[in-house]
C-alpha cells in the first residue's frame, strides 16, 4: 500500500485518541497524538479561558504544525489524533466568538495559521467522530481528567456547532463521518470492525 495520511477529528471526549490507537495497531500506521499531558497551558486555560486562550492556541498551532510536517516527511503511513485545521476552524474561532480571545489576538492567530497551512499537504482521509453532548459529557467524566470536569455543556455545544459547519464545508480531501453515539468501538469488537471496514473502503 502507498503511504497514507489519516487524521481523526472530533470534539473533546469523542474518542479520537482511542480510535487513533486502535486503527494504528490494526493497519500498522504510525500514530501521532495531541499534546495533552505535557501541555504547559491546558490546566491554566480551563481555570481562566480569557487569560490563557491565545497562549494555548498558539502552543497547539506550533505543536500541530511540527507534527504535520513530520507526518508529511515520514516514509510510513500515519494516523493523527486531531488535525491542525481544527485549531483555527473550531477552537480559536469559538473562543473569539464567546469573548475569550480578543479580536486583535484572533486576527493575528488566523494570519499565522493561514501562512502555516499554505505549506502543508492535507490528509488523504479525514475521519470525523460525530457525537452529541450527552456522549461527550459521559466520556469526559469516564476518563476523569480533573481539569476537564469544569467544562460546561454550553461550551461543548458551541464546539459541536462549529464542527458541523466545518465538516459541512470540508473539501481538502476524502471525508468519512462516523456516527459514534450508539457505538462502543473500544469495548465492542463488532463496532470496531464496522469502522475498520469503512476506513479501508474509504482509502481504496
């Protein structure tokens, strides 16, 4: 098989990291994960979004750009947990719209994002894990990260709205939307097999 670049998109708690791990093991792809545990701003951000939003988004953008560059240059097929496009199209946009990132910082951020992404090759396949807010809240509670427990339902709803807008206009490459509300691909082998088949078919 020729080298493939797959990215998994989805809201907080949608199961991106788990699916990244499982698909990487099944297909022999090199996994690249979002910087969460070693992120120097994430805890501060959830404590004071307005104070730390710009810092956090610039950190994510820098880290994601470096990861994307490594992915494109790597000789083997890869799968990425969250893409660089989500940083700007979903998270930074939402922070600006709800007043947690001022216009000057947001415009500076978007200008930097556009310069960076002009040089990047998009994924061969974008997988979007669609999940409603009840599913997201349940998953966030289950994994038990202390700094995530303060996330409001309204914030997740806002992010979901932006995801739907972005996915509805996505045109960078192939797109596979997986309705995950009634799936347990971690605990149910038949659910994972369904996803495996969908991914393989999308890459043909």
